[in-house]
């Protein structure tokens, strides 16, 4: 595993992520397993995905508790001031693992000069 830089967080803590170039299909699957099948809606699924990614991506940090791959509940102990910074820090990696795919609903744009090719 290659060495990556440490990301300084607002609380003064730091976190180190796995090198995104070393990610494999299994890493994506581990992150997806964290997304629970529930009626929590898009917000809950989004939070679960972020937590899953943090479990896969964090390889070291300065907090006094285990990293998320060892203890997923440790994510609940992160200071609130660091929460948004962590989510922003993993966004480029999330975009590589889960690129935005076209939504067929977008094709039904009333301003579009043509009809969608299939339903």
C-alpha cells in the first residue's frame, strides 16, 4: 500500500486515506455493504455510503479510538466539527468509485426536441 498524505481536520486531528489508485472492486463492494436496505430514504443511504467509504478508505488517524475498518462505531465518536471536512475530503474518491450515471428521468425534459428512445 502506498503512502498518502495526511488531511488536517478542523479540530486539529488528522486522517490518512488509502491511495485511491490502489482501490479495487472489493473496496467498492465493502462500501456498498454498509448501505442498509431500509426505508430511510436518500439521506440515510447517502450517510451509509459515506460511512462505508470511510471504513474502506481510512488507514490511519490521530484520534484515540480505532479506525473505522476495525470498529465502525468509532465514526460516531468523531468531533462534529470534523464531520463535513471528512465528507469533503473523500468526495474525489467517491466520484471515481461511484460516478454519476445518467438518470432516465432526465430524458423526459419537456424542452427536449426529441422523445426518449425507450421507456
